[in-house]
């Protein structure tokens, strides 16, 4: 460099820029405070303080989502799991917080793809299968309009029996949720945060269920159910408790310590108690399944016989000392063919068997495309003259009857791909040590999901899509890591 070389001083433009920015920021702050003051004044005089507060919180959240889109996906997960935003935030009609978040995240995703085109998610087998299932459902629904030209829309006790529109919207929005999660959850921190949030949201169900039960607000007077969340149905509450057991068990086993063990076993004990108080027969069988699975080593994480024995003894002790006789009686009534019985829960089992038989008959009559998504109750009532016209409460029969053999096989392929990816994660040396417990817990979660699918409508449940999304994100993250195996 010569002596005469000169350089422009950066300070002058910087100072001017800061001054202009400071003045502009001051005006924005003053304008915002003025608008807030006027809004608070009007809300006070009109008695709309709660509405204004909800709008302010919603606005702040939406602004945060623009900067951190993954937070928006976490908010969607939260609402799916606890199904309860505060009233001012919930919205009505199409202007719900979930719809607004979904639209905003979709716009952000489109803008990002326009700047940096990377459509890797289109190569994900899970997403491809989700899209294929949706296409076949739509095609089957169009075919159903020709199969049943005289089908009328009628009402049940609480709502319309025809659920085609709501179920199509539910499926579409949940597939979009999977896509958004795949695109915005990109690292280890996102995976851990999503799983921890899921555990927190699900454990919130238990105090509500126990307080309601001991306060005399149980379903039928003796079955525990949460006052809010996706666990308002006792059987679904039992499912959520069993899934949590797997995550808390492997969380405890990840870094054993006295405090972590005591907290985890205490939570697991409360979950087992809640399962028994739901008087869910599928929950009791599922408890046996999850206990067996937790006794096995997976993802390089061994089991502790003493801890497992303590958990098993806790389950037996609660059953023989705390659980009321009425709950135990219902748990014992598993035989739908017992003659002359009027025990607790027997009629429920009988009706389920009759509905499953009807669903199988519907599949035999319409094996290719089924009768169209959301049409089962209307077809059962008007075509088959079913006096109960209940939903199948069996996901396998639901897929066969409403979607036909094609949808059923696509769902099986989706679960097989998910199972294969979980097993791959458990064997991969590229999985970070602090994520191995998640890889281990995902397997019992999927097994419980498939088991409960025999007794509940699980394949449109948001939890199914959360698990699928987490597995796909996890697989993507681990696949991109470079690990040298010595």
C-alpha cells in the first residue's frame, strides 16, 4: 500500500444512519404508544378489555413468528395437544389462531423457497404418502357422490352426521402442519424443544383429570377425563398417558440421577393411576404392552431391573389398593359375546362390535374407493338402516370403509416407512447422545398408536401427524450429519 492511499471513513455515514434510524424508531414508538392508549381507552369504555388483550397477545405472537417461524410450528403443536387457547385468542369461524398461524407460516415458507429453492421435502416418502392418501380420499368422495345420489344431510344429537367437509379440512391442515414442521424444524435444538413441549403439554392433562375425578366430575360418575385438551375422552386420555410413560422412562434412563429418577417415577406413577381411573379397557391392555416394551433395551439404552420392578409394583399396588371396584369391573368386561350380562361397559363393547361388522360389510360392498371420507354415519343410517349409526371407532375399518383398499394400503405403507425410519435412527451412530432417548421413545409411541387404532379414530388424530413429522425431521437431521466412526 502506498503512502498516498486513502480510505473512506465509515463513521460519518454510520452516524447519520443511526441518527435517522433513531428518529424513525422514535416516531414508530410514539405512534405505537398513541394507538395503544386510544385502544385501551375505547376498550375500557366498551368493556372489551379481554378482546383487546387477546388481540395484543396474538399480534405479538404473529410478529414473533415472522422472525422465528419454528415458534409458530410449536404454537400449532401446543394447540393440537391441549386443544384450548384462551377465549380471546381462539377466534371464530375461519379466523382462528391456528388458521392465521398456518397462513402466515405458509407465506413465509413460500418466500423462503422463492429466495432459496430447496424442495427436498418432496422427496420424503412420508410426505408423498400423505399426499397420495389425500388425493385418493378426494377421488373416493367424488365417486361416492355418484354411488349415493339420494344421500341427504341429516343431523345427529349434537351435529350433522355428514363430516366430509370438516374431515377433508382436518386432513389438509394437518398435512400442511407436517410440511411446515419439516421445513422449519432444522436442528437438534428444534427436535428437543418439540419433544419437551409435547411432554409438558401432555402432562398438563393429568392434574386436570385427577382433580375432575376426585371432584366428582368423572364421565359417567366414575371415569377420569381431562377438562380440556385432546384427552377429554377417557380412552384417549389413557392413550396419552401411556405414550408419556415411554418418553418419561427413556428421559429418566438417558442421564440417571437421584432427582431425575424420583421425578420421573413420580410422574409415571401418576400416569398409571390416571390410566386405571379412566376405566379404559384398551388402556389396561396398552399398559401391559408399554410395560413389556420398556423392559427391552433399544437405541443403545439398557433397562434398569430395579427401576422397572418398582414401576411394575407401583402399577399392581395402585390396582389392588386405590382403584375403585366400579372401574375394575369395567376393565374386566372385555368379552362382547357374554350372554345375559349387564355389567358396566358391556353394552359399549357390543355396539363397537356391531359397528365394526357394519364397516366390514361396507368395505366388501365398496372395496376400491370406499364410500368417501366423512360419509360413514350417513351411509350407515340411510343405506344400511343402522339404528346406532356410530363412527367405526376403529381406524383400520375406518380407512377400509371410507377410503377403500387403496387408502388402507397407503396408510400401512406410511406406518411401515415410519417404523423403518425409527429403527434406522436407533441404530445410527450419527444420532447425538442427548437425542438417543427420543429415538428410543418413538418406537413405543408408534406401537401404542397402532394398537389404539383398533379401538379409536386415531388416523386423523393430530398426535399421529406430530409423531410422523418428528420422525421425518429427525431422520433428515441425522442424515445430514457427518460422523467419523473410529
